[in-house]
């Protein structure tokens, strides 16, 4: 039996997340991104939020429509929890929500993605 190294990389892989005075820059598949976005294994969606107070229930309803196992919410430089009523669409769908600072969210998304998990990262940059 021959064994072959699988050199494939998952799509939409976060390669780096660096902080700056004005926010974060993340590199996904070689491309830099400096504005908030939602990342799925096969989509990059511009997300018009700049802080936690900009997030709406409709955002989580849209994410629930992708049927992920878990949503990773990166809330900027520090971990801040959203109001429970805002993420009711995820609760109703039985989808987990993990809240952390954006750099931790990037690392967690990458780990779960490499384990072939169905994960979404919603990142406030």
C-alpha cells in the first residue's frame, strides 16, 4: 500500500490576522482584507458592521441559513458578548455560537476548518 501526502488546503483559509491602530488586517488565501466579513468554507461576504452594536438578528438568521455546526464571532480587540435576543436565530436552529476576540476567532476558525468542520467566522475588523 502506498501512502500519499495530502497537500490540499481548505478554501478560504485564514493565513494571518494582524492588528493595527485602525483595526485588523486578515489575509485569506493570499488576499488582505481590512473590513468586517463573514467567512464560510466557500464564501467571503462583506459585513457592514464596525462594532458589536451594529450586529442585527438578521445577520445571524442569514448565517443560520448556511447550516454550520458553529459560528465563531470575533468581536474586535476584546471579547464582548452580544445580547442573547440578537442570536436567537442560531439558538432556534441548534447552532453553536462561540464569542472571542478577533485574533482568537481567526485561529479557531482555521483549526476547525482544517478538521473539515462546517464553520462560519463572523469577524469585526
